[in-house]
């Protein structure tokens, strides 16, 4: 009998050479013990590797969480925080001590510097306002000459035709525009007729008897006076009741 793999073949031999094969018998062969042991070892190794991977992929056990929440760990954490707070409070106290010492030494000087700074700002603001008022007065004085010419023209010219009336109206519109500009610049007229004579605002051209006004009251205006705020630009020329 010759064994070939898992097949057993029965070959009757003839005296001289091989004859025909009258019968072939096939039989299953059981695996050897060596192969069985190797397969079992491989399976065990594969199961162990799979178990290790599952353990690595699985979330950490509850032991770690229990440690972080344990009374001992929390107590130690509170102690560390209290230590940090105490150190910070100490630094604050030291800084306050330095501030108090510096204030005692330099406080009066700083107060004096602050007062001087405020006074300087007030002076600069006042000088700026005065400079603006001065510039306005200078401009208004030059424009008043133009208004005087308008006033003299209106008193001497009488429009006779429609065309002349239109011309006079155009000049009056320009005159009113100048007055509006004066109002925006806080340039106003000096009150005259019916007010008490003011040496600062009025210039008396003459005294004249008046039945309408008492003595010392302005009874007639010859030329308008102007002021910017409380600053006189030009006094009003008036007549005073005697």
C-alpha cells in the first residue's frame, strides 16, 4: 500500500510489472496531533491579541474618576487654591503699602500739578474764546461800513418804477442776509431809543428836549451801534432827552 496525501491506494503487484488496477480504496485521513496542537496555539494567540485590543480601545475604568473625586484629592486641591489666594493677597497688601507710601510722599505734588493743569486748560479755553471773539469783531467792523452805505442809500433813494423797486428789493435782501450772518456770529444791535443812556454803549451827539421821554433817556438814534456778546464793536450815536 502506498500513502499519498490523505488517499490510501491498494495496488496488487504482478510477478512481472504492473497490472491493471482492479480496486482503488479511498479513505479519509485524520490530521496528525502535531498539526492540531499548532492550530490550537494559533487560535489562542489570536484570541489573546483580540482581547488586548479590546482592552486598549475600551474607555478608562472608573478607578481614575474615583481618584479625582476622592476626598483626599479634593482636600489637597482646596489647600493649593487657598495657598494661591494667600500669596495673591500678600502681593496686594504689598502693592497697597507702596501706593500709600508714595501718596504720602508725592500726593501733595500731584494735587498741585492737577490744579495747575486744570488752570492751564481753563486759560487756553478762555484765550481761544477771546481769540474767536476778537476775530469776529474785526470782521464785523469791516462789514459795518458796507451796512452804513446801504442805510444811506435806502434813505436817499426812492424807487419810482417797477424796475427800481426790484433793484431796491434785491439790495434789501442782501442787507438782510448780512444781518442774519451777524446773528449767527452773536453780533447784535445796541438798544437805543427808550433806554437809559449808557456811557459804554452809547455816544451822545446832542441833548434835546423831549415830551415823550424823561431826562437821561435816549430819544433819537443817528447811527446804529453793534456789539459781539458783551464786547462793544461800535457805540450807537444818539440824542439824549434833556
